[in-house]
């Protein structure tokens, strides 16, 4: 996927995954059920973040195509 070429997005996802891993480990240490709930919640938040990011990149790609079409359109007079 093209969105993973963005270094800022990679940093963001890596940081989010690292924090989630730390919280899941703490939660499992406290109680296995809490660990599962934190794991599921973290996974849902990471997937939601990815869905919104993919949607945003699609909109940007569509706008870029429209701008290219306007700029490079041949005008017949």
C-alpha cells in the first residue's frame, strides 16, 4: 500500500503499536481478562486509525488526479 511510504505515518503507527503493547502487557500482568479487553480495544483503535488514514489518502489521490486533469487537459480552439 502506498500510504506506508509516508515516514510520519510509519512513526505514528509504530508509536501507537508500542504504547498499545506496553498497556496490554501491564493489563495482562494485572488480570488476563483486562489484558484481553485492552488488547481488543487497542486493535480496534489501530484499525479505525488505519481506515481513516486510507480513506484520507484516497481522497487526496482523487483530488490529485482531478488537478492533473485540469492542468494537463488539452484545449481545442
